[in-house]
C-alpha cells in the first residue's frame, strides 16, 4: 500500500540528460567566445541528447576558429543564407 502511488524514476536517464545538458552548455560557452551564436544553432545544440555527438562537438568547438567554421564542419544544414 505504501508504494501504490510511487512513480518510476529512471536515475540513469536523468544522469544522461544532465550530462547532455552540461556538454551542450560547454559547447555554447566555447562558441560564445568566438562570436554570436545564432538561435537555430543554440536550439540544435541544446536539443541534442547523443553524448558521443556532443563530445565530438565539444572538441570541434574548441578547435574552431569561428562560429561559422564550426557550423560549416559539423552542422552545415544550419548555415545562414
């Protein structure tokens, strides 16, 4: 009876989401040092949940000379016209 109203809580899923948020924030922080981060890029980065891809983006953002270079290499579909 005590657990009748207990909701399942997936600790691992919450941990993965937190890691993804942290990586996304790191990417944005690095890119913001390089220049203005377009809203569509910011949204795309914050929505990503694939930790391997986010890790690639963290490394790529650290190596990029500009926000535009990062976009062209990793997310060319977001290139602003």
